[in-house]
C-alpha cells in the first residue's frame, strides 16, 4: 500500500484561463517544486538547466528524455499546480517528438515547451552558436506533437530562440506566427538582453494571436504586472531558486565549517520539523497504525 502524494491538479491550459498572468518558477526535483507551490506560484517550470545543474552537468543536451521526464514526474506527483516541462528540442526528430508527447502526457504532465534550436543545443546564456532549426521542419515537429496529444488539456508551447541567435523581432514574429498555425497553443519568446525591449517589440506586434510566455532572467527589473500589461500571459522565473540555493547552502556550510558549530546559523535555516511537514511524515505514520 502506498500513500497517494496528490489528488488532482489543474492543467496549464486551465491556469491560463483562470489567471490574467500565470507565474511559474523553476525547480529540478520534488522538494523544489513543492517550495514553488508553497510560495504561491501558479505553475512549476521543470527546467532543463536546473535538472542538468543538479547533476553538475551543463545544459547541453547531455541528459536523456528519461532523465528529464523522471524529474518532471516526481515534481508533478507532489504538487497541486501544473508542472510545465522544458523538453529542449524534443530529444531528436519527429519520431522522438511523438514519443516525447506520449510519455509526458502519460506521466501526467499537462504542458511541454519545445524550442526551435538544432540538436544538440547549448544553454541560451552561453556565448556560443545557437543555430535555429529550419522553420518548416520545426512546424512539422509541432504538428506531429499535436497529433499525438490524447487529452484536451495538454498544452504545447513553441519556444523561439530567434533573439538568442541574433535575429530581429520580425524573424521572431514570423516564426511564432507559423508555429501557432502549425498547432502550438502558446509561444515562448526568449531574450538575453539586459532590458525587456526585444520582448516589448515582439508583444507590440503580436496582436494576441496566442498566449506569450517570457523568461526575464536577464531583465529582472521588469515587474510581472508590467509584462502582463504589455501582453505576456505567463512569466517564468526559471533559475532563481537554484541560484538562491547555491548561495545559501555555500554560506551556511562555510559558516559551520569556520566556526566549528552550527549554532550561528540555526535561526536562519529550516527546522527539522518543517522538513517533516514537507515529507508529510504524519500521514505516513498514520498509515502504519
């Protein structure tokens, strides 16, 4: 007998219908996803960057679909909010994309985000080539993905890396229009500029053709409400939790090591009782009575 981790959760499609702006935060495991939910976010971003970093590997298409799927499924199992899976380039050609949709949907993931870069891809913030897939070929993969969808709630986000590849707003708009025509339910427009100007230029001419997702990693001063007013439907804080973890853990452990005890940090770290709560320990103990 096992303890059911979660009962029901809405799809991202439902969330986009309920909220004027959906806010998501990145995670790489179940505990991180639970903390995203507890903080009040409406969705979890199962980040390929975070999942790779958790294994001290670069976000460079080194892990397999099974690795990413397992992490996303673990997150969804403990959350009452939807997990949006970052599936990179779809893990190969059209057959891999079809298989990916079947496997993620079977695992209870209600939304995936696939990007238009050539496999193997490199993280968007790395100074290297970011070659894009031919638009027609990516549209073909999107159409295949939609053809394998089994439930109405499943949502496909098409991510363009046009700005990352040094192209202009016209190219990003043309690509995203074709992606929606091919069946994408929403588009993600990524930029690594220090301001939100590229995103604003895109949104000004998008004309609300489909929900637009943004990732303000390099332009953090743009408030979510301003993004919504400009036309964004979803904002993903993709890696802030991971970066906070690295800073906090390093600082805490250094203090303990240097001072020879943990007394100086006890007031700043979570009590064991809070970990028990996240583990739902009482429910497990009750199960054994």
